[in-house]
C-alpha cells in the first residue's frame, strides 16, 4: 500500500502521509517518504515541498513494534538526511501529534506550521530510549539546549502555542493548514537555498550551555535506575561539542544501545499492554455506553472523597452522600483541604479549586442518589453494609443508573443480588489515593449487562484512569496477588528474615516501599480485621496487632516511629517477637540474600497470576501487568509481574516454587498447572490468546 501521495498546489508539491491509525514511521512509510522527497526534488517544475498528513496525527513517531528487530532500509536518519539536505525547502504541516520520530521529521524540515490543537514532543524517555533520529541534535540547535533538554527529559509534549513561543514552529494557523504551509514554502523558496536546522548555531551559546549543565546536574541526581536520562545528557552535550554528523552518529549509537536494553523492552511491553487492555472480550464498538451526566458517591471517607474528586476533576457534577451531616461535612472539608495542597504547591489556582468544589454537593441519606446516572458505593468493607446500601439504592436510583461498588475484595454477585436489577451492578475498584492512582479495576460479575461494563470503561477514561476489566473473585486481580505477597512476607519473617531486610529487597527492586513499611502506613489493623473475618491467622502480624502496634498512626508497627520521624526505625522488640514466633513454630532461623527474598515475595504472585489467567479472571497476562504498574507502583521499567517472570524464565520460577513448596509444606506454592505447562513448552504468558 502506498503510504504517501503527492499532489500539486501551483509550484509546491504536497506529500500527504496516510498510514493509519497514527502514521507511525514503519518501513513502508520510510520508504515512501524517501521516494517522495527524491521525486519532488528531481522535478524541475516544483520549487518546494509540503509534508502533510491525513488522519488524527501528523506522525506518532517510529513504529514501536519494529524496535529491537533488524530495521528495514531506509532507516529514519537516512530519510531525514534527504529532507534536510534537499535543495528546495520542505515545510511540515502539523495537525494532531508530532511525537518522537514524527517531530524529528518536522525538525529536519526547513519550516513548520501547526494547527492550534497540535501537540509536539519527544516522548522517547518514557520508552526507555532517547530520540534516535536527530532530536537531541536538532532540537537544541533550533530552540537552545536549556529549553530542549527539559522537553526530552520529561517526554511531555507541548501545545502549538507553546511551540511557537519556543521557536519550535514558525506559525500557528487556524483553518487551512496545508494552504498556510504552502505559503511558507513559497516564501522560503523565494529566499533561495533553505537553511538547515543542523546549521543553526546561534542558540547554542555559552549561557545556554551553562543553563543546560545545571539542569543536567539536577537530572543526574534524580535519574534513579534509568540509564537513558544519562544517555540523553551525553547526547545533548554532543550538540555543543560535535559537528552535526558526529553528533547524530553519537546519538544513534546511544539509542541503539538503549533500545535492546531489558528496561526499554519492559516499557514498550507496558505501552502495548495498556492499549491491549482497552480491548475487552465481548465489548466491541457496537456496545454503546450509557450517558453519564451526574454521579453520586456513597461514603465520604478517604476513598469516597477521592472518587468524588475524580468526578469533579473531570467536570462531572457529583453528590457526596453520608449517613450524617457531621460525616459529610468532614468528608467535604477534607476534599477542600486536599485541593488546598495543590493550590499551595502552585499546581492549581484558587478559582479552579472553587470550580471543582462547586461540582461536589454534600448530602445526607441515600435518597440523594436519585438523580445520578452512576452511583459508586465506597462505604465500609463489609458484605452486610454493602447489601443494605444496594438494597436501599435499588429503591431510589433511577431506571438505567449504573450501580457500582468500590469494594476491594467482596463478591459482586452477592452485592448485586441485594437489588432487583443485578444487570446494572458491577465493581469499580479505585486505588488509593483515588484522585491520583491511574488504575481502575472494573469487576464484571456474571449477568452484568455489556453496556454497563462499557459505561464503566468509558467513564474510567473520562476520569483519566486506565480501566482494566477483570472477573469477579476474592480480591480480583491486584489484591488477590497482593495477598500472596503479604503471606510470603510473613513466611520470610518466620523463616529468618527481618522486616527491614524484606523491605530493602523490594525497594532495591524498584518499589517505592516494602510490604512492612506499606502495612505500617496503611494500618496493620486493616489486614488483621480482614483475616479475622475470614478465620485466617498470621502469627507475626497478629501478634503485632494484639499489642496495638497498628503502624504509623500508633507510633509503632513493624517499625518504630518516634515523634517527628518519617521513616520507620528498627524495633528490637518486634525482632524479638519474630524470633519468638520462629522458636514456637520450631523453625531454625537462617539468613536470606536479597535475591532469595525477592524470589520468595514475587514468585507466589506470579503463580497466583497464572491461576488468575487459568480461571479467566484476567483476559491476558498484559492486563495483570497493567494492574500492577498503574495500581501498585510496580516499577515501570520492570514491565509488571508477568513480564518480569518471562524475563526471569518461567522454568526458573517453577523450580523455585517447587523448592519453596517442598520446604514449607504449603501446597498453595505448588506451581499452577498453566505455569508448569508454559514452562515445559518453553513459552511465555504472552503466547496465550485473550480469554
Ligand atoms: N508505533 C506503533 N504503534 C503505535 C504507535 C507507535 N509509535 N503509536 C500508537 N500506536 C498504535 C497503538 O498501539 C494503537 O494500536 P491499536 O489500535 O492496534 O491498539 C493505535 O496506534 C492507536 O493508539 P492509541 O490507542 O494510543 O490512540 P490515542 O489516540 O489515544 O493516542 C498517540 C495516540 C498520542 C499517538 C499515542 O498512541 C502515543 O502516545 N503513541 C506513542 C508515541 C511515541 O511514543 N512515539 C515515539 C516513538 S519512539 C521514536 O519515535 C524513536 C525515534 O526517535 C526514532
């Protein structure tokens, strides 16, 4: 298929790129682009070329699915050389996004015109790489390194007007973009030989270099485990110290090294997994979501308040419901305070805060949910409470309203059965803090209507969430796997590890917090209550709670939190208590390396993930990864638990689980049949088709 078509507007040729869905620069487009440029330049009747695009994007960048494989000729830098060195001016007409390689195409052009809604950026950093087709060399030359570097370091695109202010585009036009690009092309042609971006030197001054080095120093201190921030600095520095051709070659060499790195592979996996998660079996475009104009949230606690904020942030009016005036006022005030932090930080204006607050109506009693198109219940986590609320809701909610529970564990079928309209009931599980965390687990009990699921997905997107549809089981995907990790952490304590060792292994892996610091922060009593309600025990965790050591809120938990201390300190009494439990259970304590601790924490999670796949609770292993990446701060560059397991090798995970099962006598650690089968076949989870 031809991906570029050429037309003429007077003396200017217009090459229109048309490679749906987003004009990614795959092999065919690179080839057609090179051919188009060569042909136009050889045509004596043409004095300039406009590069325009059909569809919603100018160019969304390199075709990410080609990364890590041998690239077909011509590679992008070669195409860009053709454009930049053309004897006649080439002007980019930018609508939609110009990202990554897409912006690099525009940078190699001699002029750039954009529509007001266009967005321009170099997001490569988010994929674990750096721009590989001249971005690090041409952008600093065009706008100065002190402005170019932050754009590449954040990966965030800029809007057209900002691009104009930066000097990244020459004109922003309303209306006929191509006509404006043709006009600029003619003006440039009248001036003779076009000026190459690579030849611009006036922005790369001593002052610019100093400003860039200061930013680079700051970035070095914050770059953590990602090698690409360092590579980016090195590449941009080359813009000051090397001639263009050498700078480009240097950038390409750094890019080539990063693109094969496991961390970049993991980030690319996450990119595609997130898009894949949007495709839900049984819910296609023919299933239309129900319209949502007004929402209600039942429960004004931390979760309910956070969910109400999500609605207000998306401009959807929401009623916040409690059982008493005092409770609802408290919840309402807490929301005002939370917005207040943003105002104080300067990320929100006072006027915006007032606008958002005006969208939240506090109310007492479930009858206030009568007008809502969707009701989200975020009350106490107990089946009796939930059933009572849903029974009452059934009587007041308008016909067709979606009734959702934010339960973290409970059976949605049982909740739905408290109503006369179970087809309208599903789970919408937000993650704390609800106004910040991206994940929305949409729990699909049997019997729920397809358009109700579609409504939850569409609403999730409107709220800026990443919706992942999961099946109905205890803890769904995320918490069900988390429980395995929690049990593993307890087992490690009894076997000989100490809380700070377990936590350090996990933070060393890239998590922000280990399981014990996390539990201390959330409150150890939460898990205790949940265990008691299910008749479960955990010797160390229970003993700590029996002493009232609930965590940070009580000044001690697994760690000590003396007045004013933000991080927990080791507690000799806790360590003695743990040793006591080991002795009582007849366990000879031994030490564990970080690698052993990690394997013991993560392998059981992967095992549970395999069971979740077997049972069809998650449609794909990528969905499980997205749950962990967006809801539990799994380190992005490790791609999620299932991706990680594949990188380790499923056969290795199986062997380690077998060892653990034999040592502990805990049958739940036996590898799941699916895990065994895939390991034996030498396959990964990603080989499975969507359930
Ligand atoms: N390569 C391959 N496929 C891509 C792609 C890319 N760069 N960008 C988007 N797609 C695909 C998506 O996978 C999706 O495919 P399916 O429909 O089959 O799932 C489809 O295009 C539509 O994407 P979205 O669902 O994300 O659509 P959207 O409208 O919400 O967003 C977008 C569009 C803003 C372009 C977004 O897709 C995006 O941010 N893409 C990635 C952009 C990027 O990172 N570009 C840099 C690439 S690296 C590079 O260019 C290196 C270099 O220097 C040479």
